[in-house]
C-alpha cells in the first residue's frame, strides 16, 4: 500500500473514495463536514437528520458523488467515532480500518481519509496507517477460488494545515507497526503442517536478516546440553524437533537504564494435541494458533528493528509441537528444568508452561532484568475474561501497572489476576519440587502463572495470557476474523517508554 499525506484541499486528493469521521450527534454545520455536505448536495445533512447515521463507533454510511472539476472520487464514506469525550488514539486506527474495508468492498482502490479530532497529527497519521494496513489482512492465503483479491493500494491521510514532516513520520511509524502486526497474524494463521517449529525458526531468521536483527536458533542438542528438560519433555512425542528462537536488538546508542534489558518471551506451540492427555477432537483445529505468543514476540521484534528505539531488547520463542506417540511424556513423569527445579507432569496438555519455564530462565540467564511472557496458556482465562481482556499477572506491581496503562493507550485491555504465595503452595508436588497443574477446576489461569513464576530468579516479570484475545471468531468493521496480533502495540510502547 502506498501512503501519502496532504494538508490542503481534501477533495483534490485524486482518489476513488473519500472517508471522513464524525462524532456521535455531530452535525454538518462547520469545517470540512460542512464543505462536503455542500459538495454532496446536502446528503450528509439528510442521512444525519433521518437517523440513518448517528456517528456510533464503527457505523458507516456510503454516499455517491458526481465527479467534476478536480474531484475524482465517486464515493464518500462517513465513519462514526462515537462520543467525543471517550475518544482514544486507537479509535482512529479502527476508523481508518473500517473506512478501508468498506471502500474496498465498494471497489475503491485508492482512498483519502480525514479525521478532525484532538489527537496530534503525528499520532493520528500513525494510527491511520496502522489501521489501514491491518484492515487488509484476510484468512484466504491458501484459497485458489473465491479469494478476496480486492485491495486498497493507495491511502492518503489528510490533516488540514499540518506540517509535512509530522504526517510523514507518523505514516512511517504506522506502516512499520501495521506490517509487523500482519506479519504476526500471518504466522498465527499458518497451518501446522506448514509452520513447524523449524519453519517458524526459518521465518524468524529471514525476517531478522531483512530488518537487521541478530538471530540465533538453539537446536535440541544445544537445549539438552543446557538442561532444558522441561521444554524438551513437550517435544519428545513429535517427529518435529523443537527450536528456541533468540532475537536480539542492540541500538547504536543505549539511552536506557544501565544494565537494564527487556526480555520478550513467547509460547510457540505450533500445534497442540494435548499429548497423551489428548484434547477432544472437536475444536482441536484451532490449536494451530497456540503459537500466537511466539508470533507476537517475532512480530514485535520486527517492529522494534524498524522503529529503532535506543534500548536493547531480547526476544525468545520456544517453538515446539505437542504430539502423542511412544516417546511422548506421560502423566506422572518427572523432568528437570534449566534452573535445576524438578517438575512432576500431571497433565501433558498443560504444556505451554513447561516450555516457558526454560524460555524465561534462558532469557534471564542472557541478562534480561524485565521479562514479559505471552502465551495462549489456558482455557480458564477465556471463561474468566472472554475475548475483551488479556489476563495479566506478575511479581512487580509497578511493572504490571505500567503494562496495563500502556495497553489502554494502545487500545488493548489487560485485567490483573493475583499470584500470591497461597496459590503457589497449590502446585507443590509430593515427589518433585512442583507439579504442572493445580487443583482440578480451580484458578486455572493463576496456576499457569505461578508455575512460570517458579523459573524467574531476580527479574521483574509479567505474564500475559492471551488465549481469549489472540483470535477473533467473527469479522469486525475494521478487521477480519482470525488472529489479532494482540499485545504487539502495547509491547512497542513498553520498549519506547524504556528509552
């Protein structure tokens, strides 16, 4: 998609379709909306008066124009922003995405988008570009027929009287973030016969070469030598060897706190049958997305390399397939993790925490002083929070609070659950140091978190359970159904706040 910015006459953008935002109950009485109403012969006033368009979030109204003079556009789309008092920067991304999808459906290949609001020009341009890009993602990569071949190839962002460099820098940032989110979503949507742990590692390596990250892949022999028995117990039943993907970003100039290193750690289960504790067949196909936490780490690291913050970051992804065969781990097996702790495996379907145990320990060994792990870890978090909030837990309240706050800025919601010592006592094992599940049917999400916490030594740590938010089951006005790239925007903000 080609991005351009203009600060002059909106109607002279030379595009197929124009899109403009309106707040709830806003009238066509001033500014650009008034000018467009005149251009359309009062159509905007008419749809507002008739209550066909009220300006609610995600609401749209498509009007037809008669091109004349310098006006090329034959379509004008009104996009609702909701209550002016409740506007967030991320709402601009959703509005731009809604506009792009709606005008694409109306066969527009080039569009101009204008939104008059209190959001700064650079931020609005960034959000608009990101929203336009992420709106174009579809699930039909492997279709040979009935494929959605329509695409908006040109997006013009308009801000009356803005400086060119403000728009340009915002569009560039939005493009880096949006494309990295779609990179994340593409990984999460891949079939498991294609995206094996080895292929996931290959794609991370290729991406790293393209954007200038350092990438190291640890194979099973290396992991075995390092004592990662917890992680390797999960891959034991698969013909696909496990890989640990390690991505490093080092800035030319480090302005962060001396000795501080942020570690991003992701669960990369490329397919999860549950192992010997096998899952029911119904719904098992969704387990291709069980590597979404790992995809988030890889996509975030891609964005970081393009945005070039002035602090170092390490990304660690444990890429593993969980399958049942004669070599697979059994319930009641005892394994030893990298940090020397022994684990009694009581359920092989609680495998994400087993691979994250060695992954977070490795990240800390590599110098990470703050660690955020993300995983589609538990079905329990879906029962508790649905698809509106990501569960967050951690060992440092200020760190957890910061992530929650940055998530609100990014348009991503997090809800904290407790990880007190009382919960940790419930995973003590009779025959090993700890067991990988707690009491049946109780606090499942928390039990996963307190297990991972056992493998953090001194680092500040936060755990994101994205099982309910990493996948949309239905189409939304601004994006397709499927993978969401949840947490990418929040993590970028976390990195940049560390500068």
